[in-house]
């Protein structure tokens, strides 16, 4: 049984690689990382090359990602020989449109995310006791209370966010110092990148996730709706 309070106290000032090493030591083959190949995830994958190079890397492929994102994940997976597992929904976008109508993301984005992200990931995570995320407290108000180690009641496993205390500046400093690849859309003011229909570039004074589900009250896809301490939009 993990003492979450003690672990969070221990890791609050620790480096992410220290947390990753602990996670690998404790959970071994029952550990996975979930990433959408955004900067924090790429930094985590880079650290894991030394710590656990065979770790399962789960990525939710909704079938609606940017072509740049597919190119980036294919490139990194090949270059770093990742154990990449593409988690896909039960229906293609065309099959979903037949049942729910065209562009479900416009009239019910919560249902669309549930079908294409949350449920497939929940199914995939049943094989693991713990998962690593790239959540950071500075990303959005909904993530301000992110703990480094927590119990995820939605997925019924341990959620580990080694970068919770890192800032966007720290991530980019690491990324650039190690000359790591990143999505070229970031150079066009796409600070947070998800599915193409629900992502836009941000204006200079907007917060980093303002380009996600722009024009709606939705702020999270639902994958991280637990453990943030904040009630999220649900309808
Ligand atoms: S981000 Fe948009 S397109 Fe992607 S699953 Fe959610 S609602 Fe659908």
C-alpha cells in the first residue's frame, strides 16, 4: 500500500527522472506512460530512454490528429525504438458520423472525447497498475492542484505526474538543450495540440490551453478529470 501523502512530500522537490526511476522500480512491467507527444511528454520519453527503454508508450490516436503530430510520433518511435501502443477508438470517424451525425465535436464534444479518448484509454489502462502523465500545474486552472502521485479513481490505478511542478519554460529549456524533436505547430503559436478540429493557435495574451475547444466551455477532454481538485465542465 502506497503512502501517497508521504510520497508527494518526498517528491515535491525531486527531479522528474527521480520520480520516473521510482515508478519503474515499484511498478515495473505494470507501468506505462501515456503521451500525446507534446513537449512535456517528449522530455519524459527522453528521460525514460535511460531508465526504462522498453516501457509501454500509450498514445491515444483519435484518427483526428494533425498530420504533423502523426509525423512526429512516427519519427520519435522509430528513432528511439519506442514500445509504442496506439490506442484507437472502436469506431472510425466515418462510422461515428453515421451513428451520431457529422462533426460530433461541434455539437457534443464531451461525448466525442468520451468515445474517442476516455473509453479507449480506460480499456487500455486495465493492463497496468500505474501510468505516467505529462500534466503540469502551470498548464491551466484545472491542473493547478495536480499531485505528483495520486490514486486515479476513474482508471483505478496510480497516476504519476513527475512534471507537476515544472513550468513551460523549464520544459522548453530541456527540450532545446537536448535538441529534441517537437511538433512544428508550436512555432505557429499552437501551444497545446490535440485533435485538429478542436485546436487552434493562440493569441499573444491567451493562456496556453486557450486554443483547445475554443468557443466552448469545455477545457479538458476528460482523461484527466480526476485528481485535479477542480470540477470540470460536463455538459
Ligand atoms: S478533441 Fe475534439 S475531435 Fe478529438 S475526441 Fe475530443 S471532441 Fe472529438
